[in-house]
């Protein structure tokens, strides 16, 4: 067995961060060398970690040798975190949504040559397949509605998965020279019920549900003359993300520049 991949987990005290720490620790070819989380101020000296936990990214990068920096934090902190890691030629695996593609491109452009920035709006293989199936169906159905369901503490809406799905549908229609259906939009919303038709991206309506009980679910409803097609994916546990996260960690060392989407590694 070769030298383990040295992994830093930013957001290690969050629910997803703790799950990532457990998954990396259980993997034979990688190890957690440090955690980063401002919420770690109350961690006792005898906490059940065999790695240091830092309050800031800068302290972690200064004191620890890191191969891959994993960020599942918040939309208002992820750009700063990733920029700091890339500047030190550390490959990044990012699952925090909230950055635009232009922001991701700018981060990757500023990174030293040979450094990889990998971002995925969703790390579950089922969600990737749902998006790919939606791309395939898009040219055949003029109407499409994306409805996504997440837990009540998710910090952004719509989700990165919903945005990516809408983009793929719109792009597939353009490639096939198809146009979106002329369904009622915001102009049809009744007074006092603004937002009933959701957000709209190039003819694709997107709706966000936030409620306790959900982890992450999404359905895409396509409509055509006399028929509908519904594609749905459900994540009931954060463990469902872990095969994709580990795949990203294992893959970025051989890549360069910006890579968006887990499907790029699933095809290898």
C-alpha cells in the first residue's frame, strides 16, 4: 500500500463534516491529518480525535502537510477557504454550494499549475444519474419543473443540484435546437402569493422545499402532449454522499484546473 492521502476536513464539526471524517478514517488509502471549524472552541483536550482541530484555515495550512482540502461549510465562507488552500497548491474537493461558475473559474485560474479544484453540486451517484437522465429527456419534453427538498438548516435555495439540473436541461434543449414550453410563469401568480411558480431558469421552473425530516431529495417533472415523466432521487442519510466524496479525494491528485460534477470521475 502506498502513502495515504493526507486530508483536511473543513467544517469537521458539522453533520456532513463528521460523516466525512468517519469515512476518510475508515478508508485504507487516506487519513484525516486535521480538521478545521470555528465551532470547535469547546472541544476538550481529551476529545475523541487523533488529529488536530484548528479554528481557522490559515492556522491549519500553516501547521499541517495536506494533500487534499475538503470543504463542506457555508456559502459565505467557502470561497475564502478554497482560495487559501489553492494558493498553497493543495487540491480541493468542494461540496459547499453557493459559488457561481464564474467564481469557481476565477479560483481555478488563480491557482498554481497542477492544482485541481473539484466542485460537485451533489456527491451521490444516484443524483448524478438523475441529472444525466434529465439531460437525456430534456429535448423530448417542452415543459420541466424541478422540485427539491432539503432539511430546514440548509443555508441556500435553490440547491446546487437543482441549479445544475436546470442548466443541463436548458443546455440539452439548445443542443437539440428545442425550445421550452410556453407554460404560465410569474405573470400568473395571484396577489399575495408571489413565488408560487418558483424561480425560473431559461424556461425551467425550480421550487425549493425546506423542512425537518428531509436530507436531500429532488424530482424533475417533464411534461408533453398527453404524458409526463418524473425522475426522482432521495438521500435519506449523509452516508450516501461518502462514496462520491472518497472518489473525489482519490481522483483530484491526477487532475488539473477546474472540474465540475462527479460524473467526470464516474466515467473513468
